[in-house]
């Protein structure tokens, strides 16, 4: 990831869920909030309800790649959390990419 750092702390995730803006699609939910930095920080959440570790890790890798390929289309200075939904397991990659970009557009973080 060129312009971003990953979110790791539970406090950051909780702050985003409580005070961030939210948009959702069939495949994912996107939370964002300005972070007063000159870079984006991203976190990806995949629930254990989606499947065993192999499935969750595959979903996480796919969402990370969607973000990586499109991060230059986003304005810098945001904390972003992607939360996977059940349909993400069987969704095509291009569907994930269009969902991500439309959610970013909806939240106003796309350039």
C-alpha cells in the first residue's frame, strides 16, 4: 500500500464505528472519518460468521487488494474501515471494486 497505513488499535476501530460516517452495499460496509494526518489508514474486519480462517483470510486479501488498486483515487487524510458481509465470499472481484468505489463516492472521500 503506497499511501496508507493499517489501523490496528481497538480504540481507533471503536471511534470510527461510533463517530464515523457509514455507507453500505450488499458486499461490504465502509466507515470513514478524517484523521488530521496526510495519509489514509485502513482497517479490514471479517467476522467469524463468514467461515473458517481460510475463507476469512481470502476475503481479507481480496478487500485489501481492492483498496490497494484504488487508493490513489481517494483523498488523503481519512481513517477507513471495511467490514465484510456474507455475500463477499462469492462476489466477483470487479463487483467488489465497483461497490468500494461507489461507497467512497457516496461518503465523499473519492477525488
